[in-house]
C-alpha cells in the first residue's frame, strides 16, 4: 500500500467551509473528486490502483489523502468515516465494446468492493458512475443485482439517471453516463430525502470546441505529415475548422453537430481514436491537455512532466466530465443539508 499524499494540515484549513466529507473509490485522476470539491465538499481520502493515474492525481490534488493500492488490500477500518462515498468503479465489464461478462468478470466484482465500503463505513449517501448501458447489461440482470445489493442488503435508496455531458455541463462533448445516488436508511421509504430529489437541470450549451482548443500551436508531433499513409485522404476530408473528426476504421467521420465525440480510454492505444482537428497550421490530433479540457477540468490541471502520451490519453478517456458531477453533488448537498 502506498500513501502518496496525506497533508492533513491543509485539509484542516478547509473544514470551516467544507462541512460535507467525501471518500473516493476508483478515483482515477480525480474527476469525481474535483466535481465534489467544486460543490464545496472536503475530500477526506481517495483510493486508486493505477500507479500512473496516482501520479497525475497527486500532481493536481496535493492536499488530498491519496492511497494508491489495490482496493482488495484496503481495509475499511483504516479510513475515516465520511458523509458521502463516491465510486467510479471500472466500466469495462459492462461496456458494449467489452466482452459483456459482467459479474463473471473479476472487474465486475469490484462493484462489491464498493458495497463493502458502503456497508462498513455507513455514509449518509453514495454516488456511483458507470457507462450508460449498465442498466441493460445481461438483459438487465446486472443492474438488478446492483439495485438489490444497494436497497435490500445495504438499506440505501437507489436513484439512477442517465445524463449527456452536452446537455448538463456546457461542455461540448457527447458523453452519456449513468449515475446512481442513494441515501442511508431510505430503501423503499417514502417521504424522505429520496422523494425530494430534483432531477438535474439542463444547462444551455453556449461554448464551442474553440473554447477548449489550445491557442498556441501544439508540438509538431500532433500534426499529420505528408509522409503519413492517409495524408491525402485527410486533407481531402478534414476541411472544416469548426468541427472535430474521427477515424472510424475505414472512413473519417465528421461530427457535424460541432461537438467533441466521446473520449475513450483506448485513445491511449496507438492514438487511433483521438479526435482530429484542423487548425491554421494543419491537421492534427487533440492534445492530451485538450482532451482534459473537454472533460471540464480547470485550466491549471496538468499531467506530470515526462508522462507518456499513451498514459495521458488513457487517463483523459477514463475520466468524467467534472461539471456534470458537480451539478449532481450540489443536489446531493442540498438534500443532506436541508
């Protein structure tokens, strides 16, 4: 077990105005933590297994208590009790693009690790995030099991909803995710916090892709050069500076809705799925920093120096759209503080 950062003196200076505490499981590079922090919460601790993601998290959240280890090795009695537990448990086991093994895949069992922390630490509420098709996986059986564990075994209410980032964040990215929240001792209960939950309000999309692109010329390595085998095809098909493009196996697709296509973790595998943009200097891939921008992180967010782009792209694609999480967190705080 590696505790990367534990600067409690910094945490204590924030508790006067951050009264709701949060513990974060499968924290990644801190997207969910950032959303709850933006809403006014105090992140007491976070857990992440991937060492490269831990490096990025620590570079941007030095004041947080980050525990970098396999969640199976983390005992709940080692952690402070918190008001909210968040979990972006791995989505590969439930992804349409994956092998659809669900709970038969060892990664699917990581949901039960999340349940273990909720059971032992008994937070006032929880927040889960996953791919949209979680609810339909295995003809709905996977979702049914998760609901039964949350409601019948843990005693929490179960409020699922799907949000698309372009509609709920003023971030021009098509990114649909399922979010599930719930409150302690409210399973099958009427008249409690759950009944007062208000659907997350849509946000008018006023920003364009240009608000998230770098203003200075990126490094030459991001640009397609004449010797590239598909260069002629690119210059013939990538013609607009106001939209983004993507390789789709055998063709180039233009996103005519002027949105960023869904960023994926496999952008880090050879860079084939990194969106393409035309600027005044040529045709290029989005940079890792631009991908992070399209996830709604602050402008001062940075990857560690000398981190390989493959890791940066993967981390960006694995993350969440921060303002969407923030909007959900604000509604949870409204209910908890009522």
